[in-house]
């Protein structure tokens, strides 16, 4: 009976994943979704995604960010931003940081990072600026609000937003950044604090392809995988798919364990 319940749960999880992904497939014509074969319990997420535009780490080995003559800005030193910036510093990158609460930057400056008092000054001082903000409103404000990063951008510079925002907010930020002549890349991450600390994040990027190629070594310092998905908005949409599938899988797993617990109690 237990084996039958487990098998049924696996089928439900796969169906939920397929249904969720299929509803978004029109946004990604080059993406192929398929169910994962399931052989044991517990399992990994019951789906995999194949991207034709996928760009993995170079086969000769991980790129080293300290080989790139680029200065890096990092805006937002919070739960995710702190370990991401820390990994860049540990890799030997030239990093300049900013956060609304300056004290959160102090441990990073003690490791060798520079500090600037506004996003504008960080962007003006750096070749590429990363931003990891808590919500779309903060991401928009930091990007082009008062003393926002856009005010410090210029041709040749790049802005990489790794925050989780909706497609509309991402396109809005992109428009303001590109109006300065700079390049824009959205790169929301899949992963939480621990993967961020371990450099095991997954980046779902979209936007300027040349900027993606330029910052790939830095993404490899902070993460284990990166995907390039085309035009701005596709990265945000894929992050939504990932969140929805993981949420459905989590709920289905809880229901299964609840049922098994009740069965054992009987």
C-alpha cells in the first residue's frame, strides 16, 4: 500500500510540473520540458529543463573572475547579497559595495571591498554592477530612483539585476539602464542562503548577450549553473515557473506524508 501511494505521489508531482511548465512554453520556444525518471524516494524535483541556448562553464575548467580586468559593484548586502559579494571578494575580484544600512557592508570592507554611499556612485566607479534587492519596488528604486544606479551608468558599463522581480519591473529597469548607453542583464537566481554561501546558485539570465558573456566568469564564482534565455523578461518568467513547480511539489509531498502518518496512526 505504501509503495502504491509513493508511486501515485510521484505521478502527481510529475503531472503538476508538466502542467505548470506547459502553460508557459509559448514564452520559450527553444525550451524542452520532460519528466524526470523516478526510481527512489525521496526524489529530486520531478522535471528537467533543456535549453538550446544554455551556456555552461567552459570545458577546460571554471573561469576565474580574477582574470577579468573588470571592477564589480554590488548593491544590496542582505541575506543573499552578502554571501554572493563575499564569494566575489574571496575569488580576488575588485568589489565595491553599497547597502541602505552601511553597517552590513563593514565585514566586506574588512575583507578588501570598497564602499560607496549611493548606488549612483557604485555604478560610476565600476565596470559592471550587480543588484540583489528584496522586492521589485526596491529593485526599481535602486536602479533609477534618486541617486540610483542609472545616474552613474554610461556606455560600456553593465547592470546585472539578480533580484527576483516580475517581467514588467525587469523591462522597466532595462529601459532606464539602456537609455544611458549601458547594457542590461536580468539574472534571477534559483537557490537560497546556503547555496549562495556555497557558490551553488543557478542563474536564469536574459537580456544583452554580450554582457552575459562578459559576466559569465563572475556568475561561475557565485553559482554552479547559468542559463541564457533571450530577451528581457524571460528570466523572470522562468523564475516564476521554477517557484510554482517547487511549490506544488512541496505541497504534494506534505500531503503524502500527512496521509502516511494518518495511515500509520490507524
